[in-house]
């Protein structure tokens, strides 16, 4: 018996492949050819470049923003004792 999540994954694969094929046809086929197919209403082709460029910049910004967040807010100060020891440490007391 095949688990249902394999069907879901295969359906998602086929759906995303179909959407990507439609995206490629929309961005590369000339307008008269689309009109011959009966397709008259579609977004401006500027979006076929703007959306991928925006997504690339978003991923880059998230990478930089997370690095900055971790350095500024998630890193302990150098004067803090927790930078040397943690709760499980057995610290020797020297008199």
C-alpha cells in the first residue's frame, strides 16, 4: 500500500511543473501567438522578470537580516558570565 503523502507529493510535482510551463509559455511566446490561442487577458510581461528578481533579493535580504539579528540580539555580551559557563558547568571557586 502506498502512503497518501506520496500521492500528495506527486500531485504537487505535476501541478508545479504545469504552472512553471504556463509561466514559461506566457513569458516567451509573442502576443499574436497567444491571441491565436484565444488568450487575450494576461499580465504584463514585465512581471515575468520582476517577480523572480524580487524573490532573489528577498532571499538575499532574509539571509543578511537573520545574520544581523543573530549577531545583535542572540549573541551574549562579552562581559556576561554565560559566555564562559552554562547552567550545567561545575565552576571551581578559588579563594
